[in-house]
C-alpha cells in the first residue's frame, strides 16, 4: 500500500464513523441543559467577579456582602496602575521583553525537545526503553517544591543563576510534556512509519512530516500549558537582577503595596489573566477541530 493511501485510510474510517444519539425524553434534555448551565455559571463566576472588580471603585470593592456586578464602573484602577509603573526604576518594556523571551523560547523548547524525546520512546524498542517510560510516569508524582532545591543546585553549578536559562531549562527538562507527547505519538499507525522508510524518508523527515502533523492536538495542548506556566513565572530564586525580572514579578510587587492598592491589584489580576485565557480559547478551537479530523482515535 502506498504512503498516500495509508495517510488517507484513517480519515476514510473517520467519515464512516457515526455517533448514536442516546434515547432521552425532552424533559430529560431540558433537565440536563439546566444542570450543565448551572455548573457552567458557577465555573465562570470567579472570572466574572475578576472582570467586574477591575472596574470597581474602592468603595464597591470593600462592600460586604460583595456584589458581582459593578455599579459605577471606572478606569481609575488602570490609571493608578500606569502611574505606579511609570515610577519604576526599570522601564516597563524591559519587563515585557523578559516575559516574551522566556515564554516564547521556553514554550518552543519544551514542545520541540519533549516531542523529539517522545518519538523514539513511543515507536522504537531499545534496551531500557520500558524502564525509562516507567521513570517518566513516576516522576510526575513529584511536586515542583520537591525539585526546587535540586534545580537550584544544578543551575548554580552550571553558572546559570541570574540568567534566563535558569528559568527556562528546569521547565523544559520536566517530564510532563514528554509523557503527553509519548502517549499521543504511540497512537500513530506503525504502517505510516514503515511506508515512509520504504520511500527513503529519513528519521527527521518522518518526525517533522508525519509524526508532528498527526500529533498536532498534543503539541497544541502542550503549547497552551507551557505558555501559561512561563507567563506566570516570576523568576523565583533564579533571577536577582531587576533588569531580568518578568512582568509577573513586577506586577506582584505593585500589588504588595498594601490595602490602598486593592483596586490596582484587581486591574493587575485582570491583565495577567487575559493573555493566557486568550491563548487558551484560540488554541482550544484548533485542538477540537484537529481531534475531530486527525483519525488517530482507536
């Protein structure tokens, strides 16, 4: 069978697949819709409160019991935030550059290295491959606080403390991305790889032209999760120079100014939340569409 037919076979199988609607009465459908709607409203409540709090004057923020909807919307919280930022020793663009660099480079390295390491573990059998897979699974049980001290010792010995790489490399070396990609790549039919080898394609060609396109749902999900992780990273104990600090650290210092900055803190929370949510919403639509047409579901 040619490679083109193999690539088309899963999609033909997907077109023949039909969903069967469960037999439910109209009353049960209405009940389920109301139940799911109620759960959705409870889930979105914190988001609505954060958005409204960012536009509330101080007098409304401290009301008890708290009100969800803002009565007298104002932009004073954002104006106050801009004034505080203008008084910083380091210009805001520098903080923004640090965040963009750490997020873009870290996310790209996490996806690329995790995918390239997952490919041989998922599709090739070599001595110790099963043991390595088990170690990867076991490593997921360790909390980040457990590995904080070992990471700091390693970064110190590599002379990377107070550099961007001290923030990027510990996350890139994590096993979650490797585990996620491995479990998705293993679903790719072996016949595709064998046909590609018969056609003379190299291992790198197989990886970039077959594996990565078919594993698109997995690496898009990994991009979303990695982006959120790097975007909210404050640098921790790795970054000491103020010129290397990310936006999240700068905004956390703004918030720590006391109760008088409660309104500013609400504006900061909204700003820090908007970018990850936007990335998630845009990427989620791609994940759902790709999952529906990838033909990898068994």
